[in-house]
């Protein structure tokens, strides 16, 4: 049976843990990365979350992926592929590190844009942050050992927020 899904109160130490991880990753990747972002629930002050830091790296070029894999390997990151999400490559967490998920994204990756937009929306809309935390706690209670149902239970909320955070392109705008 998989480990249970556990949602905890926001921990003010999460940003500091991210900074430590970002520094290590940044030294390894150098100019290959245009951004190293703290995303996910631990990146939103006050949001109840699984105690796992999510990190998205945006590459300066899609051609840099192979080199990024090579540069992250000495830190203990093992490339796991895209895990079914195009434009976003997953890496295993090195032993002895704070709990985190590491992703490397090609420029303009849809998933990267979605992560940043969702995080930024929640950072500026505390009522949505509270509602999302309550939803996550309820779902974790209902589906503590079923990650698929837990994840699908968040889909409507996430898609609603993304619909507000990333407005659709109008037909007029497409003609530019």
C-alpha cells in the first residue's frame, strides 16, 4: 500500500529549504537555466500542503536538456523522463535532501506556465488559497491511499483557477 497522503499546515521554513535547493541546482546548471522556481502548494504562504517542495527549472533552450541531465547527475538527480507530461522532465530526489520534486522544463512549456500561473494566482487571492487548502485536507481524508482519486478531486478547482489566471486568447488577439 502506498504511503498515505498527508496535508500539513503551511511551514514558514519551506521557502528557506527551496533557496538551499535552488542554489545547488543553479550552480550545477549555470546558464542552461533561465529560471528556477518554487511552485506547488509549499510556494504559497499559508496554504496547507503535502510537505514536499516542488521545483521547476526553465531551460534557456530545449537543446539543453541532455546537458541538464548530465549536470544534475553528480548531485544525485536521476532523470525519470517526462512521466507522461510533454515538455517537463522529472528527476528523482537525491538521498539526504529535503523532500522535493525536481522538474526541468523546455522553454514555454505548457506545464511550467500553468504551475507559475496557479502559484501566482493563489499568492494574490487568499480566499482561493483557503478554499484550496480545505479541499486538499478533505480529499486527503477521503482518499489517503488513492493518489489518483486525490488528484482528480482537485482537477475542477485547479482548472477553474487556471481559467481565471490564464485567460483564453480571443479570436481578435489571434489575428496579430
